[in-house]
C-alpha cells in the first residue's frame, strides 16, 4: 500500500519537473503552430494545428503524460518533446523517468517469491 503512494509521489514529481522544464516550449509551439501547421511532423501530410494532446503545458496534462510513459508509451512523447523543446535534455529526463518508474512498478507488481 505504501509503495503505491510512493509511485504516485514519483509520478507527481516527474510531472512537476517536466512542467517546469518544458511548459514554455510547448506554449510557444502552440502559438507558432497556428501559423505553420507542418512544424511538428514535416514528413507527414497530417495537419497539426496545436501541441500534442498530452504535453507539459499544464499539471494535469503533464501527469497524464508521465503516466503514459509509465505504461510503456514513451516513444511518441519523447519525439514530441525533442522536436518541440529543441533540446537534448528531453532524452535524459525520459530515461531517468522511465528507469525509476519501471523500478517502482516492478517492485509493486513484480513476482515475489515467498
């Protein structure tokens, strides 16, 4: 029971860190993308007129994004962060987040021999 609380505290911490690091970049991208709809996915013919649905713009969206990474869908959020924030800091943030969240998840739900 306590490990579940620790898992949600770590999710909360990574959501706050992600919001503080990348919220301005996501907001700036949202403003720019209304003018240029091919900024995020230039190779595709898909029109993108806003930031990705789950981003680091608000706390709720950031929390859901970190939970999504915990569930194993980390490639698309990492790609979006790398393209939007235009920084290499996304890679260590996601690697540290994935590693620590997966360790907690494994401790919580992993097979334990008695």
